[in-house]
C-alpha cells in the first residue's frame, strides 16, 4: 500500500480516530434484517457510491485490499486505495485511504452493520485534513461537504435496499 498520504492506516476500522484530523461519524438507518444482503453488496461493489452520483473508475468490480480507485463527484477527482475489507455475517464494508493528488489526507470507511434487533445501519467514519490549497481555502465548507456526502450515501443505500424487483 505505497502512495498513501497518511500514517494511521486502518484507524477507521477499530481504533480511536487519530488526533490532528477532522473527524466524521455518521450513521443512517437502512432497514430491517431483509436489507442486509442488498446493502452489503451495494457497499462492496461501489454501487452505493455510484447511486449517490459519484463516478468510480477502477479495474476492480469489488472492494479488496490494494484496489485503487478514483472517485469523481462534481469538480472533485479523488484517488484512493482500499486499505481493508470487512465481510462478516453482521458487518460488511471497506475503508479507503487517500493517495497523492487527493485534496485531503486521511481515511474513510463505509460499513453496513446489522444490530442486535436486526436493524441495518450504514456507518461512515472518517478522519481527514486538507493538504491541497483548494481544500485548505474551503475550510469548514470542505468539512460540511464531506458530512453532506455521508448523508447522501445513506439515502442512496436506503433507496437501493428498498427497491423491489
């Protein structure tokens, strides 16, 4: 995993988020137990991101450690690398880290979890700080945009999981 722009690789998985970064923790309810399989597939195949309007460029069909992708959303092009994948009976998702050329430095994770009551949640966790001048100048606007995108991902995943064939 060379080329990552931060040292705390994997910190969104199960450690406290590192200091000196902006932190994001956002949870969206997706549905009942019958939505887990669809949510899992949508997250691991990048369909959730695509449904939210992001254009994903990658040679891989699914998230796997080491997979590189570029996420294009509006005027922003952000190169990332998947640093871990979780695929368990009640949790599934991945974390990706920033590569050179990204506006920020840090990591973001997208995890679908089924809780003890069977409810399915999308949890987006991130730590980041601006490294390129447009992000530095944007300041709080960039942070708000990241929070807004997390909410958009949750709405998109809920729509994917509630569409019936």
